[in-house]
């Protein structure tokens, strides 16, 4: 099973539909899509800067930003199925579908390691991949990616969030970063991987 995070930066990009169609066509029974926050999360940052509410509130608003983006992804591609928790994700995969995680179970009533801006949807994708026992984590990015960089270097450059290395440090799965133009690499990944449900 692969966890594939679609960056919110693709939210206005024509390539977004291509990615979703590819995932729906090739990912049945083996893909969980994690939505970024995109402009929805950017608005949370803007409002927090203006009103100075705490990071717990901002975290919950950012989770809802991911939910909105996830609902949009499903609305753009009806071959995807919204799933809000582990049980729902597993059910979608067992039925041969592609799940889009709408992480309502990450709403919090008290601060924890996830309730700060060091942990964005990148870290949450890694958290989910570890929780589900994923075989691979893929992050799809709009920004240019330099080959050969470590995850720590990507974090330092702002390509992934500051908490990402913490959530992938002991991961049993490989992590791949793909640029939005790298659909061919996604096809190669699928062609070389056996179908299967949740590990």
C-alpha cells in the first residue's frame, strides 16, 4: 500500500486532474491519497497572523483545510473515495478503491506533537504511512527538486516541513519526492509494485 500526498500547491494547476486520473486508474486497492492544505491552510496562517490565536486552534483549522482539499480532490475525480479514519481507509482498499484521507481524527482538544506549524500535511502523511504500515510514501510537489538531496536538506530548504524528518526517522518505508511533471515516475512505481491491501 502506498501513501501519496498531493501538495496543496497543485490546487490551481491543470496537472492536478492528470494526477488524480492516474491514481484512480492504477491505484485501486493500494493507494491512500493525503491532501495538502493549499490555499485553505494559507488562510489559516493569515488569520492567525492577524488575530494571534494559539497553535491548537490553528492546527484544527489546518486539519479542516486538508479536509476541504480532500473533498475537492474527490469532487474532481469520482474514482476516489473519501475516508476519514483508519477503518474507513482499510474498507476502501479492501473494496479495490483509492482512498482520500480526510483527517478528522486529527482534530485535537489539547496540544500534542502535531499541533504546531512544524508538522504540516507532509508530516501528517508520514504519520499516517507509519500508522498504516505503508510500503512507500510519495510526496508530490510543485517546486523544483534537486536530485540527491537528503530529507534533512529538503527540510532545511523548506521543500518539506520542519517536522518531517522526525516522523520518517524510523520509517520502514522508502520516501520519494516527485515533481508535478513526474507522472511517468509514478507509472513506473505502479508497474513495478504488486497489488495488495493494507500491510
